[in-house]
C-alpha cells in the first residue's frame, strides 16, 4: 500500500462521510413526512439494484457473488443492517441529527467491547478503559437521571449496538466469504425484508419529495461505492479515524437545515467518545 494511495483513501473517507451526512439529512426530512419503513424500503430497492449491477460486471456475475457457505449468517447481517437503518432514521425524527449521531459514533467502542466474547479477540485493560470513558460520554449525552428521560434517546444507542454487531458479523463472515459476496447479500436481503414490511406502510408521495427520494437513493449508492474504494486504497486503521468527520458534517446539516443546536453536554460527551474511539483504533494498530 503506497503513501499516495493512503492519502487518497483518507480524502475518499472524508468525502464518504460528507455523502452520508447529506443522506442522513434527506432521511430525516422524508421520515418526518412519511413512514420510516416506506422510506427505507424505497432506499433499499435502489441499493439492491446497484448491488446487482455491480455483481454483473464482475467475473462470474451474480452466481459468483451470491456463492456462500454461510447463508444464515449472511442473511442475518443483511436483515440486521436494514433494521438498524430503520431505528437510526427514527432517531433522527425524534432527536435530530446532532444528538443521534453523537451517540451513534460510540459503535467502534462497542465493537471493541464485543470482539472478545464474539470473535475471541484479546481486549486489554487500556482498551477497556477507553471503552469505559466512551460509555461515560454516552451517559453525559443521554443525561439519565436529569429531568424526564426521553425513551427516544435510546434509539441511537440501540442503533449503535445493532451496527456494532453487524460490523462484528462482517469480520466473522470475511473469514470465508469475499467482500463482494457480503456486499451482494447485504443489498438483496435488506431489500427483501424491507419490502415485506414497508409495503404495508405505503403512502402517496409528492413530486418534490420523490425528487429528494431519488437523491437519497443516489447518495446511498454513491456512499457505499466510495466506501468500497476507501478500503481498496488504504488500510482500515489508517482511514477509520476520519470517519468521525460524519459527526461534523451531520452537525452542520442539523444546524443550517433543521435549525438544531449543539448542547454543552452533547459536545462534551461526543468529545469523550471520539477521544476514546481514536485511542482504541491507535491501540489496535499498535498491536498489529
């Protein structure tokens, strides 16, 4: 891996976080006007079409991409990600982009905590300390015990746990399947489960919102494509710290588009989570 490729991978990761921040803003608007299940369903239709188009262009076509010796795990991954997206988008509508993403960025710490019991990886006391600091950051954001605790505040935390388990399953299936196979299963299983549930919540959509939905679908496919390119160009440990740019971009969208504000406790909690996450990534790289 050359230094030039690593630099390009970093810039692509920053671009990817910007695309995902725009996607989150569009999701928040559409889910505020229409049922969340329907919005995610339409998004997955486009995603599945994109995945199939990518598979047909590779050697062996769809048959090669779909070939796996662990279909149950691959199906579980796809369904889990689809449900996680529903939970996160629902969180956007209740809490806004800033607070939802501030809690969600704790998912790398959850992955580190669960990598021991699920994958058998070693987690030393330093990383456990970082995980504890990150958890304190989440508690500062959620403020349990201060005033009336909003049950909706659990949504981004639940989403982070679901995404962390999805990430661990990615590592597990990667031992026997290629990334192309996992990508294919992610798309079509998500589309199937969302169609089976979302079709019952269909609502008429206005012309302007159909235009926004089209942009949402395009940004979703584009974001996944750039993310794939990121990990083709650079090691995950080199680019992962720049994934935190999504919180910054998402905050800008929340402030200037939706009129949100950054509360002091959210800023402090997010800073602790990011610091703990960066330390955890650094320790992982040192051990490698």
